[in-house]
């Protein structure tokens, strides 16, 4: 398993689309672009209780797609997200 640290969190906007994108950096300097589609999730525990998980967007920076660095846009484009 590869250990990474979250470097930045963006809420990327392009037209009417909005997507959470995390930038992770490994100890050897590699950058990983992680798109996150689901920011809320409801699940059932083993004992039958229903719980809700929500991604913390309080530290996320809202940014327009074209304002992202070129390498990040290229990675998202390869994934055919925008």
C-alpha cells in the first residue's frame, strides 16, 4: 500500500458540474489526482443501525476548471470527467 498525504482539496466547477478533487502527494514526490463523486453516503451497520457519512468540505477551495494547473486539468481530462 502507498502512503500519501492530502495536499489540497478543490471543489471544481465547470458549467453546471461540480466535483470534489483531492490532490495527494506520496513520500517520493508523485502527485495523485483523486476525483470524489459521492460526498454523502448512508450505510447500515452490522447491528442494523443506519448511519450517514459526509465528506468534510470546510477546507475545500472552490475553483473554476480552467483555473486549475495544467497537469491537473490533463489528468481530469484523461479520465473524461469534464
